[in-house]
């Protein structure tokens, strides 16, 4: 495979390896939570291929409208979270992963729904390429925080009181809205030594719906690198 100067071809191949490796965690008869993002897209497409080849009877819970559209496109049967007691396995990506399997998620803005589905799952499988593994969360990524549009400037000021730099997420001149109709404030803290404490502090701010710190939710992380796919567990 040709490697582009920016490494994009290699990165895309690693995403595919990680995403497809997660399909081994899916079995016939399961209810599967489908995450959001470019790596999980490979998971979704591969699940659909195996389902057709093996005659699987599965149901899938999407975590975003984009995932719902892709799942419908490839023929996966969908069900809402409200219609089931829980999810057997949730498969999702991450923007950063630390050695304790804590995560920063929400680059795609779906972290609220992703966290609700993850908390309902018996097993949570995270798929990433090796560059997403960091010694401590916040090494590169800001923490996305979904906030209600009402009073968002006051919410922003309160979050800044937690010692971070806060930026309203926009695309061009337009404010980004989540599938829930809310805004996203990207909060740059720098290294986060106690993510469990910060997760609580952020969610205690009035106006905050949910944040992108996923603490103690992942059961296994599948990491694709130059040597193939390895498992991270704690």
C-alpha cells in the first residue's frame, strides 16, 4: 500500500483493521450498540457482510443519525434503546485512550448518545488506531461538552472556572448542533490526571447535558498498529 506524505492511507488502513477486528465480538442473536465515527464505519459494514453470509439474527442500536443512515444503507436491522432492556455489546471509537482504558470521545459530537448506550451495554469494545493511545487523557484532545443553547455563554463561563480554554464548536459561520439540537463546547484542559473527578465536575455545571470523558466504561480496546491488532485490558 502506498503511504501518502501525511500518512492518511496508513491511518485509514489501521482504522479498517481495528474496526473489522471488533466483529469477532458479535454473535448471532445479539443486540449490538453501533457507535459513531470513521473507524466504526468499518465495523458496521463488516457486521452487515457477516450477517448476510451467516444468516445472523441481530438487532442494532445506533448512537447517531449518521450511524442510523449507514446501518440502513447496509441493511442492518435497527431498534431504539427504549425498546430493549439493554445492549449485549457496544462497539465504538475514541479520540484518546489512556492505560486504564479511560477515553475522550465526542470528536463527532455524538458522545451523549454514545455514553447512554455504553452504560446500557454488558460489554463495551473500543476500536482505535495506535496514535489514539496516550499516557494521560488531554494530551492532545479537548473534552467535548454538550450544552443547552439557553444560557450557553454562562455555561461556558462556568466551565472556564474549571481552568480550561473553552471554544464553541462551529463549521464556517454556523454553530454546530448535535443530533439533540444542542451546542458543543470544546474544553482544553491539558493533561487530565483525574478524569473521574473532572467528569463529575463538568456534569455538575448547570446547562451541561454530558461530556466526552468516558471513565470506567470500556472493557477492551482493540488497537491497530504496524504489528497488527492488539488488545488493551485492565
